[in-house]
């Protein structure tokens, strides 16, 4: 009889494992669909087809952002200087 209990337990463990595998397969399919959608958006909107393309675009955008931040800071300093001169 002890053998019967072990058999039921093993059967339940196998069924649980089967369920976990099926859930993992389903999640994998969903994630693959999402990835495909994201890749299509990147290609359609930004002409990005690879990680290298994305990295290059990110680097370019960071450089442009730094340049814009510097321009803004320069303009703020220029405006402050003009305001200080008007006060004198």
C-alpha cells in the first residue's frame, strides 16, 4: 500500500511538472510575439534592425542631448550676464 501512495504522489508531481512546462511554453510564445512586435516597431519607426543599430542610435542621441544641454546652459549664462549688466 505504501507503494500506491508513492505512485499517486509521483503521478501528481508529473502532472504538476507538465502544467508548469505548458505555462512556460505559453509565456515563451507570448514573449516571442511581444519581441517580434517591438522589433517591427523599431524597424518601421527608426530603421533599427539590430542591437548594433540601436546602440549606434542611442550613442548619437546621447551626444545630441549633451550638445543641447550645453547650448541651454550657455544661453542661461548669457541671459544672466545680460540681466546683471542691466542692473548695473
